[in-house]
């Protein structure tokens, strides 16, 4: 299992990687090395191996991240620091290997004499990596002692990361709730069925149900604009499930999309959906010359809808499309 991104426009050092069962994705060099490691060199996660090394180590250094010139945060030769580190590592041996797509921070280096014998990296406050040794990352059964180990030594980064992650989790739950609440009712019973293992919906399955339940094209487009305008708010880097509304809209005739979007009685959410559609990357690829040909009154109306946003990416896309 890997964590990867399919977002367009990411520069190197990311690399393209294609899985047999999925479209190509972008991975970083560390993920690529992990994918390319021969099976006979894939060391399993073995907590006892690390614990024995912690017992033998006589110096530890905590750096900002596992890079040669990274800033040093903490250094110790005190046995208490080693003992508490070992107690903090409630390592869960994974049934299936995984490798998070992040370098991790902070990094704990263990030394015996002048020889560095391990680099242990914090990942998101709840799992860790033994760089260049274990093939898989490892979750922590109880992350709190691990976070507290850093915090006790003046490093609050892991704690802040966990708190931010929790805020984002709550936000994602609320965003999904709003998305489900604004979904055309006919799609609710088949929504879970439409999702593949990566959370991407199947537009073909949704389209068949939608067209049967809302046969009038204008009503269907209105419902989809409302849905598409009720997402997380971003026009790029948004949740995978939000691709459904856009795909269903782009399956409708272009003239009908423009006609409905010019309706004077559209709600704010429907106008947001229309702006997001016509200002989006997928629309520009499907209709490369049509944005410039949109009626001037429609472009002005869509610009008025989003011009006060603080989202700089959205603002840039809207200016390009409507100004």
C-alpha cells in the first residue's frame, strides 16, 4: 500500500508510477526506492531489533528531519532518555507493508560511539519509520507516549501535527456531511456502491440513476450545480469524491450548461458550482476554446460570485477564466 497523489502540475523530484489496477500516480524518490526494493532485501518490522539497539546506543541526536544538514533540536547521552524512548515506542507490526509519502520529522539518530546505527523518524505523530532498514513504516498502538517524549524535551512539533490532523479530520467529516446532504436524493442509495477502493466514484453508474430520476435536463443540471457548489470549497486539491458532480455535469451538452448557468434565479451554491465548473481544469481541457466564448454577462456574474474569496488558487483560476 502506498500513499500517492494524482494532482496535476507537481514538479520533480516526483516520478510517475503505474500500478496494474489503477491509473498512473506521482510518487517521490523515496517511494520509488521502496517500490523497487527486491523482496530478499525487504526487512520486516521487528520492534525487538530496535529495542536492543536502543539499549546499546550511547548517544542520541534529534534533528529536524532525516537530512544531513538538518537543524539539531536535542542531543543526549543520558540513559533516562533512551529508556523513555523505548517505552514510548508501542510499535505495531503491520500485516501489510506501507510507506507514507512524507519524509517525516523530527528524526532521532542513534549512535554507538561515533557510528550512527539508526534513524528513527516521526510520521504524523502516530507512526514511525526506521529509515533505510525496515521496509515498512509502523503504526504506534499508543501515540501519546511518543508525542510526549518529544514534548518533554522541548519539541512540540509532533503534538501540533496531531492537533492539526484532528482539526482536519473534523473538517473532513463536516465537508463529507455537507456533500452528502446536498447530493441529489436519488444518488444516496447507490453512493457507496459507486465508490472504488480509492474513494473515486463511478460516474457511469451515477449517471444512469440520475437520468432516470431527473429526466428533465435543466432540472438535472441545476441539481448538479448545487451539489458541485457545496463541496469543500477548493477548486483543486479537493476530495476525490467531488469528481462525481463535475463528471456528471461535463456529460451534459455544453449549450445546456451555459443556458442553465445564465438563469437569473440560481442560488449562491449553484452559481459557485457554475463558476467552479467553467473555471476548472477539466472544463478547459474538454472545451479549450469555450471559456473565452462564454457570454460576457455570465462571466461577470461568475466573477462576482468568487471575487472575494481568500483562496488564492481559486482566485487565480477565476481571474484566468472570467476576467
